C-alpha cells in the first residue's frame, strides 16, 4: 500500500498540473480585472452589506471589511502575479501559498460570482501549496541548475498526484449520486433541460441535439462517463478511453454552457492519472523536453 501511494516518481506530472492551474488562474484573474469594480467595490453588484453571513462566520479573508478601491485593485494584481509565478514555477512554494490565500479571500469577498470550477481551483491550489510542484519544468529548476550545474532527475512522492486523483473521482461520484436522486436523469431528459437554459447558454445547440434520441444518448452518456471517471479510470487499460470520454463531455459543456473556465479546471486534473515518468516520456517523444541525464551512482 505504501509503495503504491507514497513511492517516489518523476515530478513531471505534478509540474504539468501546476502549469495548467497557473495558466487558468492567470486567465481567471484577467477576467476578474476586466470587471473588478462590478464584483468587488461598494458601487458594484456585491457591496459588503449584501454578502449573506459576511459577519457571522470567521473566514480566511484578507479583504474582510475592505472598501478601498486601490487596495482591492492591488490585491487583484497580487493574485495575478502569484498566478503567473505559479505557472512559471518561480518561487513555487511562496507563489502557491500566496495564490491560495488570495483566491480564498476573493471568493469570500464575492461568493455570488462563483461556480464549481472556482471551488476546484481553490482545492487544486491548496494541494500545490503543500507539494513540491516546482521540482520540474520550472524557473526554480533552471535557476538551481545555473547555480549548481546539471541536476539529477527531479523525484518526488506520488502522494500529491494521488490526492488529485482521489479528489477528481470523488467529484464525479458525488455528482453522479446527486443526479440519480432526480427522475430526469433516469428517464433521459436531463440534457434537454440544461440545453434549454437560455440564461446560461454560450452557443446554441443544433436543434436535433434537443430531440430524441439524442437527448437520451447525451443524458445517459453523462451518467456513464461520470461513473467511469470515478471507478474505471484507475484501471490502466481503460484509462485513456475514460479520460477521452471525459474530455468529450466537458467539451460539450464548454461549448453549450457559459460556466467560465470550469471545463479547463477540472480537466487539468486528468494529468494526475499518469505517472510522472509517463508524462516525462510523452514530452521527450515530442521534443518538448530533453532526455533526463542519469543521476550520480
């Protein structure tokens, strides 16, 4: 059991995950900055007096009671800087800690703007904060090699990657259980309902997608893929096909529903189902990474 969950492996899978989350956090910050006054100021949509329970529960919120616009803008820019540093792997440990604290503070300041992707981003950042995510594919690594010369392969514990796997499986299984509590998923009409929510629509679906038998196919396909992503994905022969099915599912959601960055955030965790050596080998075969030099005997 210990060998399976805590064995040492290449840090490249976690590094790719860090890059993806840093990129998505950067994109998220740029989206927020485009309309920051609407979300974070007293003249916007969510003044402090309108945030339910803001004074009843103690939260990790560095913006608690803040109404100064320069302060809020500076905080958003700090979040952006931490996101970029996380993506690049520059001061990775500090960058991920700062990013986590900033995201939690922003989310408690304006919870009305959140979707489940934001919740996952907080959790992913928390995992990165506690893991050696800058051990590979990072500016930290480059600076280390400039100071001390070529270094052996970056080796880390598999446990952070396993945590990401388990989190993804739990998300899909919990979502599946909630879906099965309603009749529309059983009778095959649920995707007609979601596809008809005009207020959440990004691009309209072709008319035939909202008619039988396509509604039944997409409804039951969703249930089958979510079940597989919580179970079969751990079986290596099925892994690739299950993950491709998940990508197809979220591509459809991304096309049809306006849930900013949700698909990218959850799918970024798919890389955790591959060992670090598998990810490193994939990068090497495509010329994106030079072959690792063997370490000293």
